[in-house]
C-alpha cells in the first residue's frame, strides 16, 4: 500500500459477530504497509476506542475515530416488526474533538433509546449532532446504495442532497467498494459515480473495502450461514 492510502472502513473484534481482527494487529499491519493513519468503524459501538488509541500510538500511526452506525428507516423510537427491523448503514468519522463528542452522543442514544435488533439513530438525531463529523454513504447496505439498487434514482439524489447540506460539501462522500463475490457492486458503482459527478454540485467519493480481519466463522454464526456456501461472501457485505 502507498503512503497516500488509508483504510477508512474497518471492523475489529469489537464488531460483535462481524469482526475478529485485534486492534494491535490492525495498527501494526497498517504501519508496516506504509499507512500513516487508520480508522476504526465498528458496527454500532465504540467499545474499542481507548484500546485503538493506545494501539495506534504504539504503532506510530494516527487513529481516526469512527463508527458504522445503523440508521432506522423511520424515527428511532418506532419499533414495528417488518417495518423498522431493517436498518441502513452509515459511516461517521470524527473530524475533531467536537465531532468525537457528537459521535459518542449518537452511539449512546442509539443504544439506550433506538435499539431495535440493532442500536439505531435516525435523521433527526443525526441532524442534531452532525457538527465535526465526516460522513461516508457506506456499503451496499447504506441508504443511498439501497435506493440505487431498487432503481429509485430520484430519491437517491434527494438523499445525497440532504447529507451534503447537513455535513457540508467537504464532509460528505459517496463510498465505493469492490469485493469478489458481490456482483451487485459492479452494477451499483457506476451509478453511484454518475450520481456523485452530477452538476451543478458534484459530490466527492472515496474508495474503501470493508476490512473485517478473518471473521468468516463469526459472520456465519451471526447469519446462520455455512462457511462453505458461496453466498457467504454476499452475506458478509450485507451485514
């Protein structure tokens, strides 16, 4: 990896049943690969932040504090079966101390008030605590990619506009990924790029891979899948 590349979408052992990578190993590997920084974006939680901070310091790299939050389809207090059980992914990164504080508030509220299958935020809560945060549109389980998959391009444009206005033109990015065994990405990525480049106000995009660190057994336990089943690869990126 070149010095300019930094992983911004990373799950560790603190992403329960979705990651097994240990934080010292992650930070050491990033440093050995020539990276000067590394983000931690565990699912819905920030349990690992203190250990991540120490591990990054020991490895001599900059820690980027983040979280891949779950976003409810409606309000976070609405918890109706088959309607509110679906939660979209959204990656949030702390830009500064204010952003870190807001990230803590979001994750805490998601767990204490919005929990329904998963700890969830909603757009209203996000709007109250957006200052100091950088937002990535997430994997194909994010709201915008999901709309693109379903052919709802006008709605996808509206959502892009909402996030861009909330976070600012320099703090919202369309996230692109490419993973073997996830053919949907080959169809969605060109459409996401086209949306991001639309005039008069194009949106920057960032290329990531969901780094989970050897979590096949954990993920299959989580999804009741068989590790030899080829659909496992697809399940991995729908969590």
